[in-house]
């Protein structure tokens, strides 16, 4: 036989158990949402980094091509600029 107090205690235990279950479910839902958001952010960052890498590589290749073309078209000027750059670097290093 259950007394009024034991029925009341059992009701509170069921309520508490239900509250803990709801809390666990909400925590799981929140964890999953955070995980999903983190994965999305990571993937976006990877794509942006990859695009930036290829843009920099393309620009570097274009600059290299332009420098080589300039040197082939103007070999005397290229040597002169090289000598001038070496002289300036030497002067700056002495100070």
C-alpha cells in the first residue's frame, strides 16, 4: 500500500526523471547543432583558403611570366636594374 507521501514522492521522481530526460535530449540537440555549425564553418574556411591559395599561385605565375618576358625583351635594362638593386642593398646593409 502506498501512502499519500510515497505517491507524492513517486510523482516527484517521475517528474524529475522526465525533466532529466528532456534536459539530456536538449543537450544532445544543442551538441549536434554546434557540431553541424562547426563543420560548416570549417568547410567554408577550407574552400576560402583553397581559393586564396590558387589566386596567389596564379598571380605568382603571372608575375614570373611578366618578369621573364621583360628580361628577354630588355636584357641590358634588366642587368642594369640588377646592378642598381645590388648597389642599393649593399649601401643599406652598411648603415
